[in-house]
C-alpha cells in the first residue's frame, strides 16, 4: 500500500469524512499535541473546531488547562463578562493564555455566541497543578458556599485548617516530599471534610440550579482530587511520581466525562494525555508508566471517544530520518494531512524510531498506531515558543 493512499488533505471535507468513518459519532473527539506551543497546530485546531461547530453540531471545546481558571473563559463566552485581555491572562494555566491561536479561538467563540441562541461552551479539564499543586482553598470554599443550612464546619474552620496558600503551592515539594503538608493532621481532616461536603451536595442537589449543580460537582472533584494529590506529594516512595502522574490523568478523565455530557466536544491536549494506551515518560533515572486520561475516558465511553494524534515533520531544526514514520509522512504532497492511522499501520513496515533533539517533542510511536483513529500531520513547524 502506498502511504499516500492512507491520507487526505486536512480540510473540512476531510474532517467530516473522518467522522463518518468512525463506528459511532464521538461525544469527545481528542486532538492531540505532539508538542506544546506549536502555533500552526493551534491554528489548524481552530479551523477544525469552526468546521465542527458549523457543520457537525459541536458546541463545546476543552483544553489541557486549569479547570477552575477555565470558568472565567466560559463566563466570558456566555455573558460577555471580563475583557479578552483579562480572560487570556487569568483564564488559562501553563502559559497557554499567551498563545495567539488560543486568543483567536476565544474571540471567535465569543463572536459566535453573540449571534446564536445555542451557546458554545469552554472547559479547562486539567487539575490546578503543575508538578506541584495549588491550594484546595478555592474549590473547597466554593463548594461550601453552595451548600445550604447549618453545616458542621464553618468557613472559618476551613480557613484555619487550610492556613496560608503558600504552604500548599510550595514549588519545592515537587522534588522534596518532606516539604509537602499533604499528610499533615490538618490536611487529613480536610480530606474527610471534603468527602462529607461532596456527600452533602447530593442531598441538596434538587434545590440547586443546573449551573450550580455542574459547578458544585466540579468543585467537589477538584477539592478531593487536590487533597489526594497533595497526600501523595508527601510520599517518599519510589512510586511517588508514577502515582502522581496517574492521579493527574484520573482527574483529567473525570473532568472529560463531565464535558461529554455537553458533547459533542473537541478536546485539545498532549498526545500523552489523550492516547488510549499507557503513557510513558522518562523522569531522571526513572521510567514512568501510567494510564492516560484518554485511556480512562475510552474505558467509560467506548467508541463514543475518538482520538486524532498529531505528528510533526521538521520541528525547528530537527528533521525526521526518512525511515521513521514522520519521515515517510513528510513525502506526502500536502503541508497538512489527515491520515487513517490503522491503514497507516498496514502501510509502514518496521519503521525506525524517531530520535528527536527537541526534548518537548514526543515522536509518534508506530507500535501504537492501531490504538489511534487518525493522525494530523504537519510537514513543518517553525513558529514555536521556547520553553524554560
């Protein structure tokens, strides 16, 4: 099979044809990033999302960004609250607000909502964390504030147990578990309180509006997830980072299942988070392996979850060898292509693994093509934001 027979130009017609080739219409369509901060991929994503909205009935967009910060973006889209500058500064984590493609996406979604009764929704689905984690204060106090009647714990009790936010968000905990307060007596008590607040939420659900129920569920997931994450931040065992990576993706997956209730939605995040197979990442002298958010989500949604991985040809000065998958795809006549991953798996035989000199780029794993629905390929990516 000629590799060209597995691919088509990446355009609206190609996207619709890809969707029709799937066994079921996905509630979540994942578009993975082989590398963060590639503006061309963000621009292509915007074009794909516009087509999905205008021709395929998509009404939601989710991105690998802080789920609580994302509420600011969603408020802006639905009500016009806040300026675009403010939204880009305070509505995204991981420096994603600096991306021109993300700014254009938010601008377009707001303009669409001004002209249509059926509104587009925006979701961050990552937890409020980097390698270290935020204080659970925002999620806990917001959940507490939505509950009615005399509660066993006052806001003052929560504030006393939480203490200064800086002791939670201490970046040094990433490498030094002894600096984490996640297994302190206060933190342990907060875990029990958070669990009870979530249980109380269920008892009061009938009196809450749909929006308040949705937000309360998000606050509950986030509070309990953060406290669990902080607990394992204080763990000094060799399994610490594997467990933390798995917990983060489990929190992502829980948020994605909530997004699916507003589906169909386009989800944009790293390939490592959206793939169906285990994620693997070197960290120092360790090799971390954990089930990705995509794998967990696919377990729950089955064929209502679909995944398009992205792959890049030349990345800055880093060009793929001709016998790698990306090298073979670079022979395609189009700058941007959409590839049937399973047919590609039949067309390439024993490709060489790509060794990238860009530490932030994760090459396409030919052995996993059978677990991917499609590949978005960019022949060249040059406009990149340097990390670090």
